[in-house]
C-alpha cells in the first residue's frame, strides 16, 4: 500500500528553493557564513559553513521528492534549529551596525519559527 502525504502548502514548497539557494551560497560565497559561526565551536568556521551548505542542499533534495518529504521535513526542522545559534551570533555581532542591518539580523530570529513549523508540516 502506498502512503500518501498531505497537501503541501506554498510556504512548505518555498522551503525547497530557500534551502537550495542557501546551500549553493555556502559554497559560492562562504565568507558571510564563516563570519557568523559562533567562536565557541571547535574547528574551522569554513568547515561549519560547508557542512551546513551540504545539509541545506540535502534538505532541499529530500523536501523536493514526495517519497522523502517526510524525512526531509524532519531533517529541515532539525537543521533550522541547529543553525539558530549562528543567527543569534549574527544579531549580537551586528548590534553596533546601522539600524537597517540590526533589523535584518534581529528579524531572522523569529523567522526561524514559521520556517521550522513549515518544515514540520511538510513532514506530516
């Protein structure tokens, strides 16, 4: 018997290009991602940038395939949770930047919540 997944919302579908684009950017222009890796993590920031880039590409691929979408949604939610500390670090680093940059960095923090919810919704 084939298992059918529930209807995927537009916001859940948006996760696919979001993860794919971010994953590509981790390799095409890694420096901004290196800069927000928390210093407390051991090892090279570039390693974390590349590993998270591969993870984002994997999340996009898993979400794009209906057969792997449930696993992809769980994986994507876990990934979004795992990279949240980098977004907090970015907000802290940009605390003395112009107000426009501060709004961007702070705005990324609550944005993780609907993204995580969408990923979990895609897992159902």
